[in-house]
C-alpha cells in the first residue's frame, strides 16, 4: 500500500504520501494548500477502497503526517 501511495504521488501534482488519521494515504496540496485527502482501506495487503475527503471542515479534523521531507510534488512532470 505504501508503494502505491508513493507511485501515485509522483503522478498527481501536489499529492504527497501521508498518514491520514494513522492510516496510509495521500494528501493533495497544490501550491502547498491542502485541498484533499485520500484514505486507503487495506485488506490483506491490498487497497480495497479509496475515500476522497475534500470538505474543508472535515479536512481540518484529520490528523495528517507527511511521510517524506522532500518538496511538494506540485511542479508537474520533469521536462528532461
């Protein structure tokens, strides 16, 4: 599940792997502004459901801990 979160964060601009209320998930924060959280339900090591929370009131109630210290993934794809 953590690998899926890391893979998705590289493709979704502004998404970062995080613990959301103690469970693996993603937060979406384009330009550093928290806009949403993706909460994953895990069964036998597989993601079985994804809940997207975008309501600002509900987001403020979440306990969010980013899982890396790097810059936000909101710069878009690299142009090498």
